[in-house]
């Protein structure tokens, strides 16, 4: 169980960060999801853990938004006047990920800069996606779940996952093209 959690923690954090746009809340969500997995499903075979964890993580993110909706309903209208935007963060968890294969290691500083800029553009594009598109995209292409597994984790149909992924892919491509990125 600990090996699995160590393997997915950074990707799960990044996924939660994209969803809630607050590093502290994202860390809390991931920690809660990991605890729930360990407490309730610690005896399950390792092959079942990725899908179970994704389902728990997606539910934790949905629960966060539900709580936010209730809080915003009962809070003072003056709270809406406060500036709310994504926090600037000097560190990027993607930069600390270990690389599994040598092909993705840039051969020169210029290539490393180009790769970092491309990753930055893709992250900005992902952040601009609607929640469900972002979830579907990250589950399918980041976590490499198949359509059925992503649908189960998101609590929707396979067709919805395909639609959300298609829209997300087109939106990301349009964003990259608008920024001058040519594949």
C-alpha cells in the first residue's frame, strides 16, 4: 500500500491542485483520499488500488466543491468583494517528478527551456478547462485510465468521458495554437 501511495502522490496532488486551485486544500484532499484508501481498502489487491484511489480522490474533490457551495450560500455577500485568484507558487510539483525513461530528458539547456515552456503552456490550458473536462482529461491522459475506469471514477457514462475528453483536447489545442505553439 505504501509503495502505491508513494507512486501516485505527486500526480494526485497535481490533479487536485488543478481542480481546486489552492495548494493547501489540494494537499488536504490528497491526504484525506490516501487515508480513506488505506483505512477502507488496505486489504485489496494492488491491481484494484488505482481505480479505487481515483474514485476516492474525485469524490473528495466533489465534496470540496459541495462544501464551498454551501459555505458561499450562507456567508456574507461582502465576502464576494475580496479578491480571489490562484495563489502564486514559486515551486512546481511537475518539476520535481522523477523521469522514468531517458528519452524525456532534454539533451541541451535550450531543449530543457523549450520543454519547460511547453509544460507551462499545457498547465495553463488545463487550468482554464471546466471542471468535468479537466477531470476527464487528467484521468484519461495523466492517470492513463481507460474510458470505463474514468467513467466509474467520475460517476458518469463512458460517452460523457469521451465527450469531455474530446472537448478538453480541442480546447487545449486551441489554447496552445493561440499562444503560437506549433506541434
